[in-house]
C-alpha cells in the first residue's frame, strides 16, 4: 500500500477562524463529564477542564472540542440545562483566551448558548437531522461537523445493520451537507465524520477505516473529513486492549493512517503523540 500526505490546500471556515492549510488540523477532546467512556470524571469541574485544555493546546491542538454529555453506547440522554451548566463556563474562558472552540452537542439550546459566547464549531452527532439545529447553523458563521450515527446512543450498538455501509454512510453525509447548504451554510464551513462506533460493529468500523480515502473525496470540491477513531472500542477489539486510556498507540496509528488517506481533521484525546507522529510522516513525504 502506498502512503502519501496530500500537499493540496484545504479550507475550513469556522466563525472567525479561517483554516487554510495543507496539513491536518488536530482537535483536542475535552470531556467535561463524569461518565465518558475513556476519561469520564477526569475533567468534570471547570478548573480541571481548563487546565487540561491548556495542556492540549501546549501539545499542539489547533481546536479544543468541549463536550458535556456522554454518548457512549447505552448512555442516557442528558437534559440540556445540565449539559450547559457543565460546559458553558469552560467555553466562555477558552473563547476569551482566543481559542477555537468546538462544541460537541446534539441539543439546540446548548449550541445556541455556546454560539452566543463565541464558540466556532458545531459538532452534532445526529448529523443535523434536527431542523432547529440546521437553522442555528444557518444563522451563524460556525463550522459544522456532520456525523453519521445509526440509531441512538442508548441502543445503537445492539444490532447495527447495513446493506452497504460505505454507500449508506456516504449518502447520508452528502444529503445532510446539502441540507445545511439549503439552510444557508456555506460549503466551506462543512466537515464530514463517518461516526466510528456510533451504530457500527467491529467489521463495519473496519470497512469505514479502510475506505477513508473514499470518504475524504466526497463532494465536489471535497469536504474536509474528520477522523475520530481515538480510543474507540473498535481499536480495543482489534488490539486486545480493554482499557481505553491504554489505546494510545492504536489511536495514533489510526489517525496517521487516516491522515495518509486524506483526512483533514484528526479528533484525538492524545494530542502530543499524534502531533509528533504527524511531524515524522510529513517529513518523510514532504
């Protein structure tokens, strides 16, 4: 297999941030939750969350993504006010410090409040299937991450089924991107995410990863593709590592492969080793 890192310029406009570059962006994950699958409880208060955000930025993160609701398989849906109480203080401080902040939420009231504070990206696990979420996106200048999910977090892993997962995920992503454009969102603001682990079993996840190059070329011109494989259970099944926090090497390998296949945005827990690995890959193929 031939690996290469694209040297073509890609553009992603997110609020007041204009990313125009050839190398992948690195998004540092900040879960302000007590129950996320990998790091629940580690950064569940504002002080701990901000300290970790700063460490991610120092390690080389371009964007900090703040989430307040765990959407791991079997998780319960969180009420919007509780989610907002967890993340809004963190979002406010990071925005004030000039950080590009992405908000990981499926609740329009949460997104609305964070956008009003200056958040620059909406990452919606439901893929903007809610008309009110599309309306919010269209009335803002925020970047939009369209993610694919089959079912809901509570039940999505019980029996995910597809006739052709690559085609079905592709069709959904392009359809929802079109819906955003119809709602007033410029194409340059849209990023796609195949949604690893969200209604996919081991074999289905592997097919998605193998077909990264296909997804990185969806749209004309192609939309930026986000690779969000970090610490996923799929990687644990592949490597035999049951502890999510110990899946660093597997996560970096997945991110590096995705980058080599055209993924433009890497969403990761472990920023420092990902950034270091990218430097090596870029040096080899520059």
